[in-house]
C-alpha cells in the first residue's frame, strides 16, 4: 500500500515539449519513448504555431498508454507593454503563449490563425536567408536548410545549425554551446543583426480565435519581458500588473514550473499566479539536441516536477 501511494504522488507531466515538426530535434515517436522512460502520465506537444505532429504523436502515445495533450506554442506581441529605448523609440516584447486542447479541425478559427502564422513563417524564413546573405553568410543555401529541417517547419535552430557548420571558426566562444549562444545573441535573436520581425498578433487575437474550450497559458513570462533578474522584487513589481492585464485579454494560465527557472522562482510564480485566480502550468521546454542543457521533463537544473493535478485543473477550465 505504501508503495502504491508513493507511485501515485510521484506521477508528473510535461506541458511544454517541442518535436521535429517545429524546432525540436526529436520526432513525436521519440518523445513518446522519452515520456515512457520518464514515467510521465501525460505530455503536451507544443510545437510552434502548428499541430502537424499530433497525428504521429497520437499513435505513439496511445501505444504507451500515456495521455497526449494537443497543444501548440503561439508567437505573439504584447502591444500593451512599451519598451522605450535610449533614443526614445518604442517597441513591444515578443511573447509566447501555450494553447492546450487545440481543436484539430482545419476550419476552426484557431487552426486558421495558425495557418496564417505558418505562411508568415515561410515568408520570414526567405527574408532571413536573404538578410544573412547580405551580411556575408552566403555559404548558407535553401537546400541545406530544408535538409536540416527534414521537410518540416524550418526555424531558427536550423539556421543556427547551418551557421555553426559553415562559420564555426568565425564565431565567438570555445564550445558548441557558447558558439550557438553567440549565433542567437548576435545574429538570429530579437536584437541580432539578421532578426526578422514576426506577425503582430496579440493574446486577445488568439483568445478570440481559440474560444473557451482552449486554455491559454503564457510561456516563460520572466524571460519574454526582457529580465533575467529573477529576484522576488522584479517578479512582483514587473510581472503582476502584466499578468493582470493579459488575464483580462483571455490568458488563463501562467507557466510557473518552467524548465529554466530555479526552484525558488517557481514557488514565487505559483503563489503569484494563484493569487491572480489563474492556473500555474509547467513544462521543460524540451528541444532535444537544439537545447542540450534542458533535460526532458526535468529542465535545466534536472529538478523539474510538474504535478499531474495541473492537467485536471486545465481540463475543468476547458469543459
């Protein structure tokens, strides 16, 4: 009896995982194998702006008797949050929102919105390659990039891998991880020399398309709002008013048990989120070999443990 009780308590989930259908290195089937090895009761596949990997995942997860949550991670802009530069110019932060229980009907308004984002992604990738050529990275080719993406969603990790393969000697840093960090910080990231802005959809836009049966939770909010200072004072001062505003726009959850937050920050975020009447969600943000420092279901510090009752709370909202 004691052993059964411990097994029940220790069941965990991972609600933020990427596959090779967006910017992860592992197939949905491989993710199912990892989920089984980790003892997960459920996992959400949250590829960027697409549910294309769900069909393969559904078969693989059913074979292993693990619940699969149909999700995606949508790239948005928070137009209600101004970032004022030294020269007085104003910009708005890019944010990511996790959508859970996404309908798969192509005619659903959310799927229509995702299709538009995919079209934008294709156009943006072509512009990104042209920009990289302008900057002198002309050894990058479209065929090589598509081969790295495996004919699936081409994304920045594939561009980064191509840059690393062709220009490793020109990049700052000693290790592959350091050179990859240089690529994102100086070339591909939001402030990089080759950055191409995404479509400017908002939380309210996605909430309207999603409807009440889809639950929206903001992913890694502390990072999206430009702060790596995860002190309690920063969390309380900067994040709470933002979450209140986004809650009014349709956000119902906050990713608190995040793979790259330390334990103290997770606890702080859980308390804040519950105080706002929202649901704390959590996941590793696993990308496989594209983010080797983040372990599946365990996160960056190998200590992540998202309780499975979070999924019960999400289901209640969706129903």
